[in-house]
């Protein structure tokens, strides 16, 4: 698993899904499960976040957790 920082690009409150911009400009998507795993209730465009992805390549792995940059990521095995 990889842990990275990113910026929230968009978030749909109804579906709890959205996309993020990694620091290198790559866009990655997250689903409702990843959003729920991070313990957030709301996410706005432009907020800095921490993410955890499956695998070592964040562009190929699925995002499994999203939380604010000041929060700890949950332990997911």
C-alpha cells in the first residue's frame, strides 16, 4: 500500500465519490468506500488530503482511504 498527499478535485455529496489531483498532476478517483474509510463527512474542492492506495503505484492501484491532510489514515489491511 502507498500513502500519498493530494488535493481534492471534486466530490459528489450524493454518491460520496470524487477525484483527486496527486502532487504530480495525475487524477485518481475514489469511491464511497474509500471516503467512508477516512471518516470524513464532507470534502470540498481544493482541500489537501492524505490517501492510501492498493499496490505501490498510486495511478494503477485503487484508492482505499481518503482523509484530511491533518488526520491520520486508518489502518486498513
